[in-house]
C-alpha cells in the first residue's frame, strides 16, 4: 500500500473545488427550515428560566428588601416564568410545523430528484 499516494490524494481533495451536490442543498434546506424554531426555543427558554430565578430570589429575600410585598411579587413572577417554560415546547412545535410547511415543496421536490437519480 502506497501511503504517499493516499496522502497526496487527500491533499488534492482538500484543495480542489467542490461542486455543490443536491444532498448538500437538501441538508441546507432542512437546516433552514428548523433553525428559526430552534433559535426561538433557546432564547425563550433562557428568558423564562431567568424570570423563574428572579421570582425565586425575590420570594426568598435574596434580592430586594424582603417583606410580604416582595414575596408576593416573586411568587407571581415565578408563576409567569413557569408558564413560559411550560409554553416553550408547544410554541416550538408550532413554529417548526409552520416552517416545515413553508419549505416542504422545495424539500420534497429536491428529495424526489435525488431519489430518482439513485434508481
């Protein structure tokens, strides 16, 4: 086995121009369809978790002067945060479904072209 030849071919493949294949285009379309839902879910989940944490800190007196008013405000803020955390997954599913419907025609046509070439 000639390892120099294998190494040279690997270097040539690394520096040669790559033609964009249909499979790569299909992956990019799939990623483009899923990315908005993922970005929203991560951002909304982080903000909701921070709201829960702030509510907990207020209710336990870690931040603020304490007292019944801040405890009640912390509890309300915590409930709002928990509602956001609970709503995060259904919102993700709805955004993902809408995004998939938007790109479905392009993805299906490109996938059928790829499947037709392989046969």
